[in-house]
């Protein structure tokens, strides 16, 4: 038998109270995938990410991690699963009154790591994202793109098996966005980390993703899934091909 999916959603339905967001989502994310959640505004991309990271409970259906149901797990089991994840947010979500090193060290403090090891680990993670020597800077002293990389350094501080990104390239100039894409690819290739990304940026989608799902705001379910390049050329859903081909020929 083949390896179990790292993440699997089965008949996942999401609601805000009585409002249906998406229904009957079924997809698998394999180890080492860079999986992109795609779709137009208001389709529920970020909501899906919040379900995958345990911030929201499904209205129905289940989410599995390495074959174990997160939905049915108790508090201790959920915490054990969450300890294997790293999450980044659109803004980087850095604390302005903390240095970059202090921001990156936040998840390490609760892992029983000594002060000396923490200092070494934080410096190493900042170096991995191209910020060696910036430990004592504050978020206000660096660019938006650099703040995104600090957020990534914090997310990978404890070597997670899965990384979740919410619009990692939002607000970045094209060069900074490309550097961040390259960094995500290098991390996946060097560590084998599985990556889940919410984004509408076509350049990023085609540069790094090898798998994904398209959520539709009208039918409120998924229309297609697979490699974005393949979906752009061969999806049987016109709206999916149009979404992924937008901008071509202009």
C-alpha cells in the first residue's frame, strides 16, 4: 500500500452559523506537496485554512493528519498533532516591541530548549531565511518582505512537518514575492516539509505549487483539483481554466 496522505479532507462542510461557505470538500495532500487553495474572492480559501489549522470546527465531515482524525481527537491528541505544524499569517504577525530574535524564539520557549540552544537555533533559522545578523532589529526597522521572512523563520523554528501560509506574497513587490517563493521551494526541497498555501497570485501558484484545489463561490464546493499547470490547460471546468489563464495575452 502507498503512503498515507499527510492531510485528507472527507466530505468537509464549512459554515458561519447558518451561512454555508463550502460543502463536501474531498481532497488529499501528500508528503512534500506544495498544495495551493485557489478561487475567487469570498469563496472560503482562508476559512478552509482555518479549518485545517484547527481554528474552526467543521459543520460536518472530517480532517485527517497522517491517517488520524483531528476532528474526532481529544484535546491532548489535537495538541500533539498541532505541534507538528508551522503557521504564517498575511502580515507576518510579529510583535513590534520584540526584536526579530525574540519573535522567532516564541514557539521555542515552550519546547524545553535551553537558553543557549535557543539563541543558536534562532540565529540558524534567521540565517535560513536570509536574515543572518538581524537578530537585534525590530520589525519597524525592516521591510515588509523581510517581516514575512521573519514570520517564516518563526514558523519553522521547531522543524514542523507541515507549513501553512495565508497569502504569503500579499503586499510584496514582484521581486520580494519571487524571493519568498524560492525560499518556500528551498525549504520544501531541503526538509521535505509539506506546504499548504492560500493565494490568488498566479506567479506564485505556477512557480511553486504541484497540487491544489479550486473552490467556487457560486456552487459553494470544489470544482477541480490537481497540478495548477495541468488545470490551466486541461480542466473540464471553464471557470477554472479562465481563473488560471487570466492575464495571458495582455
